[in-house]
C-alpha cells in the first residue's frame, strides 16, 4: 500500500519559492486555494501523492474536485497557496505540465466527426510524436482496449463505454507518468466500468500515477488512498481500510455519508 501524507513532506518542499519541488512526489499541494469572486471553490488544501499511486478524489457535486484538478493540470491559476506536479510549480510551469500529464475531463472531448484512429492520430500529432510512433502506439492502444475492429468507425457512432476507452487512450497516448481522470466512468455500464478499472490497475502497476475523481463509492475501494472533499476542503484522507476503521463504516458509501454529514 502506497502512503503519503502532507505531514511527511519535507518542510523545504512546502517552503520552496522556486519553480520546482522535490520529485519524489507526483502531486504535492500546500494550502492550495481557488476563489471565484466571493466564493471559495478550493480552500487551502494540502496533499501529497506518491508516484504510481491510485489516488481517489471524492466529494459531492460542487465540493471543488474538478476545480482542484484543473489547477493541477495547469488549466486554472490558483488564488493562493502552491502545488507541484512532476516537481513543477503550477504557477510558473503550467505549460510544461500540460505536455507532461494526461488529462481526461468529465465531458467527452474528442472529435465525433473523426474516426477512432483519426482521433488518436490527431492527439499523437499534438504531443509531437513521429508518424511511425503514432502508428505503433495506436495499434498498441487499440489492441489493449478492444477497439481495433472499430478503428475506422466514426466516434459519434460509438457506445459511451467505447468513447470513454478512446478518451483514456488519447489521454495516455504520449505515455505520461501522471494521469488525471475526472469521473471517467460516469454514465457507463458496470461491465465497462470493470474494464476501465482493470486498465487503471495495469497503468499503476507499470508506474503511472492515477489521480481519479468518482461518484461511485465502490470504485473508491479500488484506490490506494482517497480524500473526501466537503465545501472546498479535504475533510478526510487515508486508505479505504483505515477510513472504514476510523469512521466505523462497513463500506466507503457509509464513510462518505458520515464524513459529509459531520
């Protein structure tokens, strides 16, 4: 079981005013804050995620999960605090971070008027891969995701579960060491969810850090650690087993409800 807590982070990392922090953490946040006018969406959160960890980011709608992820991905500037991804400051190195990570948003964001292969080819070009690399990587991903026979099918004609597989494939096309997945299994059937999590496990076993949000509490059980956000703050964070002990819950659904109600 991988474990990392903000209390174990070297103080020099948290006090660092340079553009980089120690690289033994895949994601590191110190008092990270984001305000929209008078509304505080993310309120002074601290966390430290180790490389290769599957980290679950839980919370009700509006808790601040997506806002936090968008800051980690360099898509949104923080109002206060700091965070580092790949050891790079999200304030100073946002453009570099974007090229190094993989990001799958809540909403399907690929091109419906392109085929599966054309979407992968497009994303390969964005990441600067050579044609030979795009061809090789596309074949590998399509085989692993069971999409090879559909490679020439328009994305608009795919079932939602297949679209989610394609979105994941596009996010990991350039082999990033950190993947941010924002509710990747939302709306898909149980079989597709199982396949998706098998892929996540395989990625983690190969050293990829997976930072994932989900509304399915059974999926929280699959994570090495989870945090639960309530009104912009992290109200609980630990392994699923330890959280169930601490909150006297039979499962993560009970733990989540107790944390939110408290």
